[in-house]
C-alpha cells in the first residue's frame, strides 16, 4: 500500500509517465483527466491587484439548470452533450454558495443580490439595506443603507455599469446601485406621497444619481412619465412627470432604445443608457421577433466593456441574465436553456475582451429552481426530449421509457409550477416536447414554479480568483471582489 | 361545482394533430401577421394554447396564451399581457378551465385590431364562434 502511494506521488510529480503501466492508461478518459491534472498543477495563484471586476449572475441558474444548459448547448453543436463545457466552466476556481436570506431558507433575488454586492445577508425583497428594516419601511431604510461594490468602485474613481436582460430596475441590477426597502419601488408611482415627502427615492431615479457610466437592459417604463408613449408604443409609469432618459442626455450621456442604436453608438461615448424594452427584454428565443430590435446579452456586455475600458482606473461591471429565472417560473425549460446559452456567450465575450492578469471575473447564480433531470436517459438523449434508456446489455433502445401509468416522460421536469398534472397525466407520445412553448410536467400545482434553497456554484478567474474555494456564504463573494480590487480602501 | 367537474370529465378530448396551429405561427417577425395567418383569415382554424384566468365572471370570451399565464410573486408586482395573445369569443358563457390545462380552440379566425365594445379589450387577432376542448 505504501509502495503504491509512493508510486502515485511519483506519477503526479512526473506527469503522464507511469512507473507501472495501468491497463486504462490509453483511454481518452484517462488521458483527458491527466491533462486536466497537469493544467491544474500549473494554474498560478494570481496575487496582483485586479484593475477590473466583472460579476456575472444568471438569475435562477442552479446547478441542475446549468447542467441542462451545458448539454443543450453541446447538443446544439452536434455533440452528445454531457461532455461539453460552457465558457465559464473552463474557469479554474470554483466554490459553492449558501444562498439563504437572513430571514428565509429559500431566498429571492433582492436579498441574494444585496449579499453578493454589499457583503452582508439581508431580508428577502429588500435592496441595499440591512436586515433590521421591515420590508417596505422606506423611512427606516434611509438610515440603514449599505454601499455596494459598485458604489465603492465609483468612489475609488473606477467606471461602473450594470447590464441586464431584465428591467434594469429589477432586483439584481438594482442591488448594485440602489437602496430600497422594497424591490417593487421601481419608479415613483410605487411610493406614497408621505414616503416621497420623507425622502424615499425610487430605484430608477437612483440609477441616475449613482453616477454609473453604463446602464443597459429593459425597464423603459420606469424611466418615462405615464403621459409619454415610448418608441415601441408603450406608455411610461412615472407619475412625477420626469423623463429620466432626457435628464440622462442633459447630463451628457448617450441614450439608445434599440439594437441599431447600440451598434451605432459613438465610439467616443463614455456614458450610455440603453433601454431596449418597456418591461423585461425578450427571451433570447423570442428576441428576433421584437418590434424595435434588441441586442443580445453578449452584444450588451461587449458594448459595456468598450465604454468602461476608457477609464484608466479600471471598472466594475455587473452583468445579469435575468430571464433564466423567468422561464423556470413559467415551467418552460426551452427558454431557460436558450437564455443560459446566451449567458455563456456573454461570459465568453468578456474573457476575450479582458486580461486574465488584471480582471477578476466571477460567474454565479443567485439561487436555484426546482428543475430536475430525472429518469435513466441514455447518453446523448436530447435534453428536452422523452427519456429513452438502455437495454439489459447497456445498449441504447429506440422507444421511450414508460412510467407506471404506461406513458412516456421527459428528462426535465419541475417539482412544482404551472406544469403540474391535475388528474390524469397527459400522454406525451404525440406531443412535441422539444417545442419552445412546451411546459414541462410538474408535481405540485402552483401558478409560478418556485425558487429552491440548495447551493449554487461560483466560478472565478483572474487576480485572487483562487479565494473562490470551498462551501461559502453567498455574501463572501463581495469580500473576494473587495480584496482583489481594493475597493473599500 | 360538482356539475362543472362532471362536465369537464365528459368534455370531448382532442389530441394534437397536424392541422392544429400554434399562436406563434400567426406571426412573422416584428409582430406582423404571417402568410399562414393571412391565408386563414375568415376561415375555420384549430389553435392550441392556454386559457388565461378570466377578466370577469360569466363572460362569453377569454384570452388564449401560448403558455400558462404564470406570475412570479417575487419577480412581478403585476401581470403583463404578452404581445402575442388571442381573443376568443365563445358560442356561450365560458366554462373556466384552469389556466395550466392545454386547450385546443376551434373557430373562425379574424385578423386586425378591434376594440371589444363591452370590455374595451383591444385585440389584434381573434377566434370567434369558438369551441374549446382540453388537449390530453
Ligand atoms: Zn425568481
């Protein structure tokens, strides 16, 4: 035993040469794993200061959701799928985050985003405030605001920005720049006259005063007055008569409302507000059909980095794929998969446009969902398809597996949500289960599929990225970003 | 309630067939009507979708959506109608079917923006004189 151990140590040190030939040595599985081992041993622990920090959040992209997206993207590229790697899965450092809110076992995005961005856990539904304030009590919240990594970066003279496919006033991006006792305070119409008189400010207004250089996403309605009809024919929500897009332009910023405008952005522009939809931007699966034309998450990320890179002091950027979450809530895995692929492409662009040595990139999810990959599907089975298994010799069969009710089932299912079966389960034999509008079957009937409480993964590369390690509290992410870039110093 | 339940059990059950169209097939990009939609204007069609929770009781119409009208209590303080919805005018008062049950609607397709006199509901496309069945 001792001898074997010694030989294994020698093997590791010497790399791919083995003292005793192993019969499995010629297998590609073996060789690939050996190569990964070599790579990992050579991965440097970068200790220089990070000039730039990018935090990528795929809202609701838990570990099971991410696995399904990996297979989906791989199969779209003609692979079996399981062996594929999403862009950020090539990052060298990984941890698991415990996502609970200070008052909830299963978290929401406002509490989790505040944890990641401001370094402390807080209550469900609140943005950028401590957990001793009741949700909705915006007056008490005024004395309990906590600065985010974005605020600290701004104070340090860095350029800052937020990008999201959800409304830019939605929970995750809002936690980067705003303080609000309720995530629903997206514009002034959500605040009472008393609250306004006491000094409470809506989230969209705070987007302008935060001094960010880049704001790209949806949510135009919260920036324009109710009397105004926007470029795509939808009215605003503000009751104070303010047009924040005009105010932004008066401050010297560029304003764009469609993909065309973003693509033709003045290359010298150093401040840009892009609001591409009245509410959330389209799902990636529906983007082509948009009236005004919308940029992809990767296009927005690239545009953001181009603007922010002009600052010699570096930048802090939050990029959110906001609608993986929404598709899961709808029980519609197809759209979650498509938005997940678009998210991986956005991370890919960011790695290409920045340097490993001076840019810390952290990729994570804020919480998980009830998506499960169930049954015993054969290798390469279409990820959205009916489950087809193996025969007794372990070879693939061509007919779908049948449940105890004699009907086939899909690999992907949700534990709860609108797909819940009431009464007899639908026979899926002649249903196109890979259709973009298919709602996966579920167990517990709910109008909206729910978040779940299990851990999510954190991936990291760049300076001090190796501190992303182990099972950590979600608010630890802020502390790594702060340490790497010296944000609070 | 019991009566409704029994009634639902005996509703004829349609299965998807090749002549059943999807709401999204009525549109080309940019929310313009597709060639298929134009060719079916004024004709009898079968369309699959979900019944949105009715706007009022005892109505003779409902809104058909391509997916169940799920609202995330965390994500949204209110529901937004998707752009691609279908106004369905039934032959009689609507028997409400849970908004998560897949349906097939049969009736006459009508294209073009119209305001419903009774409710003020604005629709771009309708199915009138409609029947609907659960798809199982
Ligand atoms: Zn959610």
